[in-house]
């Protein structure tokens, strides 16, 4: 009788473990993140280490915070953050300590990062915001004319400039 009770207990524990799962096995310790810039070809560094030019994919450990710095000649430098956020395993009734230790209880957000760079331009000496905005748009027009920007990238850059000055 004791062996039957023990067998039933072991079987029920196996069923509980199978239904809760281990996030390390199902999600993995790292996550693939895609980084893009408009325009493409910006040199990217992650937490101070140069990793290549945009667009690219990189596998990053899930539990850390990452600062992405983008630089491209003729454009202002821009930074963005990729942060760990709780995933669906955080809501499970049974959780395993190893999942927390290895970061599998989190997902990196965003997993697809697109950053629009603004062209550098001469700042207006008079402090006129309209002159500054016009100079930025003219710089984007020059980059389009020289072939350094595609029409879609030009549109995104001009929209970014207008959004900046509309505030």
C-alpha cells in the first residue's frame, strides 16, 4: 500500500512539474534582439562595446539592461535602452529559483528596436527655432539628393525633425 501511495505521489509531482515547465529550457538564457536605424548603416555599441553596423541581430542574456548607442556621420548620436520585463512564466503558480538566477523569467523589450537618427546641422545663432528646423530639413534633403538616404529614410528623418520642433 505504501508503494502505491508513493508511486501516486511521485506521479502527481511529475505532472505538476511538467505543467509548470522550466523557463530556462523553454525560453532559453538569451534572446535574439534586432536593432535597426533610419538611415541604416549606423555604428552600434552595446554597453560600450562596438557590435557592428545596423541592421543586425544579436543574442543577449535576458536578465540585464542594455544601452544601445548609435553613431553615423552626418547625424546626431542617439541612444536607446533595452530592458528586461517579466514574461508569462512570472505568473505561474510554481516558479523555480534557477529561472530567476538565469534571467529566464524575463523577456527583453523591445525585441525589435528601430531608432530614427536626425541629421546634424548648423544651429541658428539667433536662436530662431524655425531656422533651426529648416536647416535640419535642408540637411536631410541634401542627404537624399546625394543618395545617402532612401526616400523612405528621408521621410522618417524629416518626420523626426518636425516632431522634435513641434514640442
